[in-house]
C-alpha cells in the first residue's frame, strides 16, 4: 500500500509543476500516471524481493553445508 501512497505524492508534485508552468492536463492523465508509477514501484519491489529470496536460499544452502560438515566431524 505504500507504493500507492508514494505514487499519489509523486503525481501530486507533478501536477503542481505542470500547473505552476501554466499548463493543465485532464484528471484521467494523472490517474494513468499514478498507475504507471505504481506499476514501476511494484516491479522494482518484486525484483528486489527475488534478489533477497535468492540470497536467503544461498545462505540456507551454506548453513546446511556447514551443519553437515560439523555433523560429520563429531
């Protein structure tokens, strides 16, 4: 849900910049921009989660390897 709030704030700031320049856009364009921003944030989040998942999997493998090594040593 933070992505939606963050996207809303980005769109709000963009609207301010557009209006400060003396221009206007239809509300539908701002809604579409919000969806595009949310999609980008979601994609970045999923890519990061996949990276963390891969790191955790590697760590779990290393822990298992070390446990097997110490188990054989005793």
